[in-house]
C-alpha cells in the first residue's frame, strides 16, 4: 500500500505563438498504489495496481480576453 502526491506551479507565461495564457499555472499530482504477493515454493505470484491523476488549474484572471 502506498500513496504519492506533489505539485507544480509557475509564475511565467507560455512561450508558444498564439497562446492565450500568461501569468501563473498550478497543478496537483497524486495517486495510490497497492499490491499483494503470494509465495508457493520457489514461485512468487503477485498482483499490483495503481491510479494516478493530475489537475491543471488556470485562474480565470490569467486568461487573455
């Protein structure tokens, strides 16, 4: 069983021609993982699973109109 989380943020603009974003961006990253192992003699069997997700947040005042 385990979990992970993190984040990212920026206070600069995107240097892409024609973009409509400037200012800062923020992102949350997180997930969970788990697994189970079973040993039978010299053999080890196991199953594992994980789920991760991220959410990008762009504050509305940073969108160019």
